[in-house]
C-alpha cells in the first residue's frame, strides 16, 4: 500500500508527518546546499549547534518551559536510559545536599575530619535515603525495578501500586490519599502516560504539588508517550524526560528537562570516590546530566539528524497552533473523545480496559467481546481495520487486546475513520 492509504496507530515508533519526512529526506542528501547530508555533517559544526539550539528554544516556546530555570538536554539511551539516569543523578544530588549539611554541622569543610564526614554520611544514607515510585503501569514498574537493581530494595519505596486496588491489573490511578510518600525523598517518580496499559494521569497529581512556600517533593516524570499533547506544569517538576519516537520525532534522541538547581553552581555531583565509600553507584559519564549540560548535549556524538527531525516537528506544531500546546491539546482531546464515544456506544461489543477516570488520550486500549470470543473477534476486527488502511492496532504483547495509539500525527480524519470502523464492526 501507499503511505497515503494508511493511518498507522502503532505505539512507537509512531507515524511522523509526511511533509517533515519529505524535508528530512532531502536534508539527508544535501543539507541547505552544503553538498553534505545532515547525518554527515560534524556534530561539532556551527550548523549542528544551530539545530540543537533552535530545537531547544522551540521546545521551550511550545511547552512554556521557563528557560531561565530549566535546562533542555538531548541524550541517548531512550526512556530506559532515563530510568537509570534519574536514579544516579538525583541520588548524587541528595548526597551533595547531605554532604553540605554534614560539613556545616561539623564546623565547615576546613575543620571537618574526612573520616567523620564519611561516617556521618553513611548513617544518613542508611537511615534516610529513599526513592519513591508511583507504579501505575508497565513503564513505571520498569523504572521502579531499575531503581531497585541499581541501589538495592532497601532504598526504594513502592509508594503506590495500582494493581493492588484493581484485581492485580493496571488500569486505575490509586487514590492519592493512600500514597505512602517518604520524607525528603531523593525523588518521587511517576509516569504521566502508561503506553502499554492505556492509563494517563488526568492532571498533575495534587499529592506532589509544591507547598505555598515553594518547597515540595523532587518530582520526576516520564512523559515519553504524551509529551507535546497537553500543557505541563513544568515548574512542579525537577526532571521530566521523554524519548522522541512518539510525539516528537524519530527514534534516537531522548530529551531531559532538568531544573537548573540540580546543576552547578547550586549542586555539584559528589566525587566518585565519595560515592564508592558510601556504597552508592555513579553514572556512566554519558548519563551524567552535569556533563551533558556543560557540553550543550555534545559531550559525545549526538544524532543531529534526529534533533533536526524533532526540530521540524516542533516548527510544524508552532506554525499550526498559534496558541501552542493548548491548540494541540484541544485536538488530542477531541480525537480521543471521538474514539472513546464510538466504543462506549456498544458496551456489548467493546470493553474499554482502563477505568474511566484514568483513560489515556494517547493509547486507547480496548477488548472486542462480541460473542464472548475475544481472540476470534479481535482477529476479525484487526483484519477489517487492515483492509481499511488502519494499521498498528494490535495491543502490546504483554496484555493483548486492541490499542489505538492516538499520537499527535494521527489526523482528526484518522480518528474519525477508526470510529466509523468501531461503529460498523459492532453491527456486522
Ligand atoms: N516510557 C514510556 C512511557 C514508554 O512508552 C517507553 C517506550 O515505549 C519507554 C519509557 C521506554 O523507551 P525506550 O524504548 O526509548 O527506552
């Protein structure tokens, strides 16, 4: 089939806008009349620096990221790499804060005896170091498991587990009053949109909001599968990150948006020697935010092509929506509403998997229960869909069912086509 015949609902990598790809294809052969393709130019060139800086600025404009307070980093290693990076860097920041407090207690860095400092820090680590994870689906579970793997279970708190209130399955956000938040945790982690389970936080969790005096938990969010689709209260976060391959661009870059107070001069990562004495891990250098920030994302070779594609997607969004992310948010909500309404109209044929209070606008997960034979009905549904050019609808291998990934590049007509099929199939 031709590209124009298909609406691809795959969960990621996702559909990219055709005009962006056409421009990128040309840029691969000859970037701006330089005779060299964009993937061939040096990442150290002025041209590469411009591409990075423009993409950073456009991202900040589109999402209203306060540029004075946040650093945008282009990294590699995907969302999975950020599960590890967030642990390493924020545990390092926690130790740096405790180190400063211990030195103060012991009369300042001149007076303090090194062995006494290390002993005091060891005690603090043993009694106070905690990382909190709100687990609402497969990806936050993986992030939690990575923290346990890197640090050991004694430091990692399963603050909420959505499966406990929902018959052992994901599909609901646990009541925030039941979250067991630690005091002064090194981080509190949540995944804003769970791609596999179709669960999205309806809004920023109020339990994590900063207090009136501006203090509050150190919040980390994985926004890999819903970023750029709705307004984010950036200031409530110390770190948010997302892989490019859903709403931003092509697979190969990951964005971390980090509050500058976690970087020098406010916080400097502890020395590897000190971390070793405390029995805590240090990051591989490519995952150390301080190093990435200091080098404007170019400590090592970065795929400038992928940053370019992301930049072009942002330019397209900015030119399509004068009111920036709010404009895209309205479209995203409308598309999700069209699909969910079609499903809700036939409860005897379709079962929407997650609870209504936590339904994702981006990954719409449902079962076909017609005649009670789910497998057969779902196969038939997928076959019909493919015949109409609606592809990529098979659910994640771990949960089965149907999943319509309704990312930004799915046009309104794409959502309408799917809704029509949902209606027609229910009658067939
Ligand atoms: N977080 C979320 C919400 C995801 O959907 C994914 C991948 O689909 C990841 C993290 C992992 O990303 P990556 O495959 O880039 O490591």
